[in-house]
C-alpha cells in the first residue's frame, strides 16, 4: 500500500489485500496524457497563477518564496523572496503579480528578468470606497466558509466579546472600507481586518472580478459555487457542486477541475466526469503553457502537469 506524506492512515493488512487498479483518465485530458512531476522539493507548492504568456508562478509560504515554473527543464526558479510569507498569487498586468501574505499584508511583485525583475512592493492599505473602474482581486480558493468572503465584500464583521477572541455572530457591525491598490491603481484587493478575515489571507487561489463577471469559488468545507460580482459590490452565488477543495479552474469546453483529496472533474452542469489521481495531495490549480492546455497541479512538495483536450478558460 501507499500513504501520502502528511496523512494519517488507518488500515488492516491481510493476505487478500491488494493495491487497486488506477482510475481511468477522465475524457477532459488528452488521449494518452500522463501526469508528470514538473518540479519538486517544496514545503507546500500553492497559490498558482499564470501570466499572459501562460508562464506559471506559485508560492511556498514556509520558504517565503515565489517561484516561476520552467516545465521544459523540469524545475522551478526563484523569482523573489517575500518575508511576509506569500500565500496566493494573482496576475494583474504584464510582468506584475499581486500576493496575499500570511501576515495579512499584500505585495506587488515584478516578474521580469531585467533590472526590475524580482522587485517587491508592499502595498499600503487605502481607506475609502473602491475607486470607480477598479477591478477587484478576491480569494476564491478558500480555507474558510463562503460566508467570510461575502461579509468581506459587504464590509461587515462580527462583534467580539471584550477580552475574548470569540464572536457574537448574531451581531454584525459595519466595517470601514479599505483596499490594497496595485501600483497602477486599476486593480485592488480588500484590506482584511483581523482576526475575522485572517483565514482569507491563507487562501490558495485569487481571481479577478469586474462588476457583472462570474467566477468559480471553492471552499474546503465541501462546496463549489459560481459567484457573480453584482453592480452593488455584493457577491451572489449559485451552488455548482457538492464538492469542496482549495482551488478550482475551468476549461473552454466547460469542464471544471476541483483540487481536493484528488483532482475531481465535473462537466458544465456540475455532473461528475472523473477523477485524476495525484501522488501528493493537490491544493492549487492553474492552466498554463503557450496554448493553455497544460493543467498544473500544486501538490504539497511537488508541481505536476498534464495535458488537456481544451485550453483553460
């Protein structure tokens, strides 16, 4: 038998115990495709994103490092070290990423190889309503309940008992608006008061929203939704699948991929379409490569890649 690292396993051995056959490869993956280990040696490869050219980036928060994936050389190279422990990354402009950090700050990272490459700008929190025309970058791979995200965008918070970290959940109070703006000023992330929103800073995935746009949102409490950013700044959600995880992506054919115990594949209507077995527990997903037809899987100590039929959407 095989057991993954970081897992507790209980099993009974006997003369009739045999390893089961591998699950069939879901039809969403290219014929004859194999899951290849692209890079390894990390504490937790997470926070995957890809730039306009399909180059994939990810974080290893325990090592305070942002990496660039180099699949053709089976390696990842260091882009920069971020002392604030970067968790999730988002692409915002050519040569620029934003990161939510474990210490509840946010950073902008220059990815170029020239003199400005690897520069890190810690973004200051700016009070006030969201500036008109600004796109929002929000956590969508949640290590918390969906409620935390909806309260965040509605600027609501719990009232905490005096001298305690327990909350009076029935008594919500208004929170002041504040945002981390990119250096160009056209993208922003909500500044998140602690302790209520600390878990959102530990999310595995970010997505860019403009008013009226719909994105997939997944939570490790067992559900995946389609979430729409309404004109009033609220998020309206519709259940997609009774399957949770920490990262979710889709392709141009409508297939949806959820990173949980394995990578679970669903069709456009939320019907199960197969399971991709991964040797290490998957926690982060992104489509990359020049044609966007490689699904990269951040899974504990390694990043894997596998070819798909349709490109990422």
